[in-house]
C-alpha cells in the first residue's frame, strides 16, 4: 500500500472526527424550549431560509469533520509511497564498481565517480540520526567503512576510498555481503540501495543470494546510473596455440566489435605497433567479428602486447593485453627401441631430423636421441619433450613412471607401430594416456592403403599451413597401424576406416600425442609428404608449450602462473618465499604464494582488480606474465530494466523493492519516506476552515 | 401591602415627583389643572422663569427680577384645563413574555407604567380611567378625577386577568366608541397584532378627537432574539404553534423584519399624530416616563 504513516498510533485521533456529529446530536438533546410572544417574524424568517440553512448545517458538519480528520491525519505524518514506516535509518549502499562503470559520461566524469557523488548526496539527504555503510561491488564485495557510520561528513569523506575495478560485478556475492553487513546494522530495517549501471546479467542465480538479505528484513532500492557501454571493444584474442619459433610468421585472431564499418584495429608487441587489421562491418545485435593480424614471432623471452582500437567512452575494453612467452630452445629426448637391421626403430631418425633439420644452426628444438634403456640413467631433467619411438617393453616400464612427469607439465610424443608391441601398447601406453586399453593391429594390402583426413584444419598444428599444403597431406597412405579407441582424446587425423591416426590429449598440466603407427616405409609413406615435417614440428611445439605461453585470465579471478618446480628450487610440498606479483594500475607489488597441486606447482596471487599485464617475480627472477583482461560480461551493451531486477529480487523473496526512477536526491528521499502529505493536509485543513467560517457566517 | 404600594415603589415615586407632567393635548374640559389650554384667559398659572431670547415678545419679561439681578427673564405661564385620560392595558398572552427571569414581564412592566401615568394624571386632578383587554375588554374602570380613583385604577391594574389571544383592532374600536368625551388615550401594549388592525383602531381614537399616546413595550430579547443554541419556540397566545430554530441563524432576518414592522408603526403613528413611545422592559420605568414627559414639555 503506498500510503503509510510515521506516527500511526495517532490515527486513533480520527475518532475525534465524530465530535461534530456528537455535538450536533447533543445540541438537539439540549434543545431549549421558550414560550415566545409572537412567532410571526420568526416563522416568516424561518420559512425564508430553512431549506438553505439545513443544507448549510450539514455542510458545516461535514466541513468540521473533514477539518478534524485532516489535522489528525497530518499529525500522524502520512506519506504517499516510500517504504513502510519510512526508511533511511540504516542504509547500506552497494555501489557497482565493475569495469562498465568506467564509462565516461557527458560531463566528463566516469559513471562510477558520478555514482559515488550520488551516494554522497543521498547520504546527505538522510535523516540526521541515520547510519550508513557502503560496499564497492566488483568481482569481490568490499565494505568501504570499517563499521556503520553516522550519515555525516565523515561517511561522505570515507567514500573517497572507493575504487572501481576492471572486473565484473558479482551481484550474488555483493548481496551476500550486504546481508552479512545488514545483520550488524544499528537499527532495523536496513535499506539496501543498489547503485549500478545495471548491465545485463544472469539473474537466475539471484534466489540463493537474495535469500539471506530477505531474511535480514532488508528492503532494496535500485538506482540506475551511467550510460550503456559503447559497442566498440576487443572481446577476445586467439594466440597461436603452440610455442612459437622466433621469426616465425603467425596469425593472431581477435574477436572485436567495431564502432563503425571498416574500423582499423592494431596489434602492439613490446610497445611497437606491428600489425593492423580492418573489421569489415558490424554485425546485427553487436556480435563480435573476427580480425586477423599477421605477426612475426619475436625473439625468445617474455613479450607483452595489446590489440586495440581508437578509444571510445569506455577505453578499458578498447584494448586487450596479452602476454607471450617464446622459448629459446626446446630440449627433446628421443628414446627409441633397439635398432633393427641398422635402420633404427620406428623412424626415430626421421623424427630427429624433422625436429632439428640442421644441427649446426640453433633451431627451436635441441634433440638428444638414446635407447630407451639409457633413459633411466640420464633421466628427464631438463627435457621439454620426450619422444618414445617403438620403445617396446622398456618403454612399457618407463610408462609406468612417466605419469607424474607428464602431469607436472611434461610433454610426450609416443609412436607405436610395431605389431610385436601390441601388448606394450595395451598394457603400458594406453593406460598411461587414460585411453581405453584396446588396440587392434591393422595391416592393409598395398592396394588397400588408407588415406587420412584432417579433422580440424584450424587446429594449431595445421593452421597457417595453407590449403594446398594441407590438401597434399591427403595423398599420404597408411597400410599398417594400430586401431585404438580415442576415448576422450582429441583426433587430429583419421583414416578412411575411421581409426584415429593422430591423437592428442592432456594429462594434468602435460600434453601428449599418440601416433599409432611408425615411420617405416611398409607402414606409411607420410614421411615423403612435404607437409609432414612442419606438422611434426608444430605438433612438438604444441606439446611442449602446453598450448601457448600466453596466459589470459579475467579480472577478478585468482592469478595463476604454472611454473616448473625446478625453476623455483623447491621440492614438492615446500613453500617458496619472496614471491610477488606486480601489475596495474601502478605496479604495486603484492605477495604471491606457491601452490602445489596435482598438475604441478603454480604461483598464485590474489585476484587482480585491474586489467593489464601482471608480472610474477621470485627473489631474483621473473617467473612469468599473466594478462588480466576485462570479462566479456562487462562489454555487453545491453542493460537490465530496473523493474526486471526488481522483479527478480521480489521473486527471490525480498518484499520491498523500489526502483528509484531518477538519479536525484529528491527521488531517493521520496522513495525512502514517500511524499510527505502532512503539509498538504494542513493546507487543506486551513482551506476547509476558511470555507467553514464563510459558510458559518452565511448561515449565522 | 396594598395595591398601590405593590406597584409604585418609593424610588419610582420620588423620580416622578421631580417632574412636571405637562399634557400636550388641548382637550375640552371643565376643570383647570396643570395642563395648558387653547382657551386663553380662562385661567393661568405661573409655571417657571425662562431666560429671555432675543426676538421673543417682551410681554412676559419680569422687570422686577431684572432690577434685582440685572438679568432678563420672562415668566412662562401654563393655562390649565381638565384632562380625561384613559389607560388601555393590553393583557393578552403575548404580554406575559419575559426573556429574563430577572426582568418583569411586559404585562408587569405595563402595569407599573399605567400606574405611574394614573398617578401623574390624578396628581394634576385629571380624570383617569382604565380598560384592560385581550381579545376583548376584560375590565373597565371609568375615568374619574377623585383622589380615590387612584385606588380604583390600581386595583383594576392588579386584578386585571392575564388574557389569551390578541385582537387589538376590534377592542380599540370598541373602546373608542365607549369613551364619551375627548381626552387622552394611553395604550400600553406590545402591539403584537396585525399592524393594519392596530392602526385602524388607533385612527378611530383620532377620529373621535382623542389624543393618543402609545406606549409600546417590548422585551429586549424580543428585539435582539439573543437566545443561545437551538430553541423550540412556542407561541404564548397559541401554544399549539411551535417553531424549532437556531436563533443565531435567523437573528439577522428576524431583526430586519421586526425593525421593518416597528418602523412602519412609527411612520403611521407620526402620520396620524399619534405619539409612539418605544420601551423595553430593561429600561427603568420612571426614567422612561420622565424622558417622555420632558420631551413633551420641550415640544409644547
């Protein structure tokens, strides 16, 4: 009901409205009887005005009733609208501190600054005895005051500590935190004022978050501020999914949303603008379009880059940073079975030549080849990639011990093509790779050799090779191989018979590839195909890199940088000291810690609040870079209607949800206390009194 | 206490004793008295000295006073004649009204007033009679000038019954026909009747050669209708007639109507040379009577 009273107890005074009626009837009971000399003039006068006076008497009584009712109602302090019993005695402001609140408004301020200013004005409009608290709601909900404060200058000054983040608002955690703080409020009920740009978000999970708030008896007021996010943005970035070789030309694809057709986007690497691409046209509904940059891989080391466009009113999403780690040299250990007929085993020599074609020049790969028996002595320390080529029974024994190394970030390329090793494959290799322990030997006659098909030409192994080169791969033939079940693994090549010929998968942090054939002429002629060499190199680079060493994490999430344990000089379970992370906005250093997990060690830092490159360091080394990026949710140009959020909150159990229609202090106070009707009632009483006097004089 | 003592208090008597009762009218009569007469030379009596005003005839200047005091005074004479006065006392029910228990009813007030007039007249050796009436004559005391007449008049005033309705016109016509000689007719009444009938009766007296003095008595509350709250009025003359009203609401209109009525009575009386004296029961009887007689004295 929109009508409420601050002093409802005074409404009993409405009974006083009956006083004129009582007086009317009492006056009739106290009728005085007078024996008069002559009624002639009285009767004439009475006849003259009896009817008119009768009506006026009833009118007078009505006016007096109304006057009393108006005065009593005014004393009860009626308010139209607002919260029941008024509001604002304990007010908790939840200010959206997400990235979209950095939209620049027409007056030059950011929406967040305008929101903070508005909250300050709202605090100033609260009653003198009100208490306030505020939460900056970004990826985490951060209370701005240590405790509830009186709504005075101190509270308004403390608002200056509020910081906007580059992350997405977590409405659920904000509401939970609000519920927690509401329980500490000095008085009830608590009015929660949500000040936000109300970017579109998923409201389905609101029920659980709003429940505690509803139980705390809080009322919610929704205040929309700011402008919608402008459409232009760099939404996503696809870096080559493999380790890059310095000088290699690669293509970087970015998902962008241009402001206008034919808008230019650029790519910076290490501060130099190295590529440009044009987004042809915008898409219906603001869906991203893809642009491709052709980039030459930089030299070995850590690199930072940005993809961007000219800034609009939200510059934050107009650039997107990335970090790139280019390895200087990848150590490859080829462990092969005993050579047979002096021709080697499984074609390991071909592989060695494929990865390091010229041993005299420093390429990406440094290859060491040894019999698998020797591997136990040398170990895998320092090896980035292990290639097992027809390793046989020793390889089977090795596989049993290989799992921890793989899970910690190792890489393995396993090639099994000798029918005599079927049991080694089933009992050793396939269980290691979490594949079904089933392998069927397939041997085709010469005329029945199978062709292979590339499952995904866009896969990093095949990307950028060109359609003609890839088409040539289809000419290769396979006659002898193991048909295995791919399970959950990815299939890169598949034969005519449907059996996978090249599989890849992940084990912990490590990657593996399985070639269920070996590189002998009686098994396949793929070695003769010119495109096979780069495929092998790329496959090895992809396995070693664990994808690309470009870590892209949304702002608001924990920053995680996987690192080789040996690099930190600690053993599993031990803690590393002096780990730090530095990042935007002012390269402030924050402590990081080492987390041991199944996939190996990682350096972990608290969630970043700002987008950009964050640098992990140990005491005397740079461990790596992580690019914190604006969450895609903050780039959406759509906004929630305030009543949509209000409806969701109501359905979540919060009875009182008000939409503050306008960003104004008056609107806020009206929403809290409603429109004060007391003065109108007093004015009405005065007018009625004037009418009563006028009518009374006419009657008298 | 006899009737005379009941009606005429010593206070009232002493007030009237200081005044000369000067009848305005010239009537034919046999007795000389204090009243000036149109018949000059029949009898004259010194009345008072008055300062001589330039332009007046020097006939009456008292030269002896002038010799003694060096001031010019003239002697004023009043010729005396006999006056036959008839007091008409309205005893109708409306005369029983009083708006305040501390004040007399109009009838009681009228009785005192009539007694005063009778006293004054008899003191001048005039003849005075009494007719008490309501819708009809209730009591008659023939006019005589003997000393004992005062007792008779006062007795009549005391014994006059309180009547019922009012029908002034026929009663006045009746009385006018029954008064054998011209004289002074003094009507003590509230005149609460149809004005045309009342005036018709009064004109009848004039037609018969009488001088008419109307003493209209009203209660102050009849004039101002000052009753608080809601009142149910009932008519004294017809108790079956009632009226329920709030006097505050009808007061203004009532006063207008009353004033109109009184103005008409004044106008008509003046037109027919009838003296109308309006009195209310909150005015002292002696003061009111004295004021009237003083005014008559200045006029004649």
